[in-house]
C-alpha cells in the first residue's frame, strides 16, 4: 500500500486514480501528460529522470493498450536499473522509480 505522502504517475491508467492513496498525477491533458511521458518508455533511464524531476515515487502502467504490453521486459536490464517492479497483474504493473526525488 502506498503512503499518503507519496506521488504516483498513472500512465494510461487514469481510471485507477480513485484506488490509490497519496498524490496521483498523469492524464491525457495538463503538465507531464501522456504525450510527453509515453515516448520515454523506450528509454527507461530518461523516463525515471523525468518522473523524479516532477517528484514521482511510483509508476503505474495500465495494460489496456496492447502496444504497451510489456515493454519493460523488452528492455529488462535498463528497465531494472531505473525501476523496481512491485506488483503486476492482468490490468497494470506498479513500479518504484529508482533515483533521487525532487
């Protein structure tokens, strides 16, 4: 369970925002939207740096979009260096973002 003071970025998982504690960011519109963050999935280190720069502790990736499943396995060494898999099921994968926050 995530702590109340932590921040989670929801990537293509905006419907899950009501099931999490703490601050939740990530959506189709607004700052750091999917259009800006989504392409960084191909560069896990850049993605982790960007998320840490906006104070994100966790990344939750929704699996409803077939083109995202499961990219983190394709780039396993780089992905594992930047993120730690905490939980995964058929709907989503939750990762801790490695590195220094804010």
